[in-house]
C-alpha cells in the first residue's frame, strides 16, 4: 500500500511540475523563453553527442571506427531524409551492427 501511495504522489508532483509553467505563462510572452525554446534543443543534442563520444578510445583495437561510422550514418541519413527520428534510429542500428557483428 505504501508503494502505491508513493507512486501516486510522485505522479501528481511530476504532473504539476509539467503543467504549472503552461498555466502560469499562458497569456504572457517573454523573449528569453522564446529564445531558450529556439536554442536549447540544439544545445541538448550537442551535449548528448559529447556525452556519447567522451569515452571513445582512438588508441584501442578498432580505433573508434564503430562510433565514427555510427555518427557519420546519422549525419548522412539526416542530410538525405531530413527526419530526426529516422536518423537517430538508423544510426543506432548501424552502430549496434558495427559493435555486435563487424568489430567484435
């Protein structure tokens, strides 16, 4: 019973923190919020790329080839198709094929 109550409280608090900014700022337009809405998605993606590639060892046995092929495939897919989801999924599949099959 305690676990269900805990999950319920966490769900309510999470919902409130997600809805509150929309309720408070629904009639107001702040330039800083619009600026952050334009800039943050790119900054977050760049941070994820840095985080994913931070532990690549270029002096290892495959010299980071799996990572280079994976990142390159994401870039190429995105330039060809302009579909973010397709680029991420395709790059992930290609990277996993490299890690699991090609560069064992």
